[in-house]
């Protein structure tokens, strides 16, 4: 294998390692909440959808603020 190919692979692994581990850790915590504390999957799904809606709302507000700020600058 070429040395540059290996270096490129290592860069990709380092780039995505933290986000992938964060998602896996979150899934493990949710799984333990469901299995250990017997929280229904429906409640977890509703909470997830509420979080997605909240993040979407913040994104929309941020995009609107950026749009207004660019308009005011001219």
C-alpha cells in the first residue's frame, strides 16, 4: 500500500472518530435507559422528535438572523 493512501485513511479516521463515538455513546445511554429503567421506546422516540424539532427551530432562527444581518449591512 502507498504511504499517502495510509495517511489519507488515518486523516479520515481521525476526522470522523469523535462524532461517531459521540453517537455510539448516546445510543448506549438511550439503550441503557430503555433496558435498565424500562422506559418505553415510544417515550424515547417522542423525546427524540422533540429534540429534532427544537434544533430545527434554532436553525431557522439562526438563518433568519444571518439573513437580516446581511440585509442591514447592505
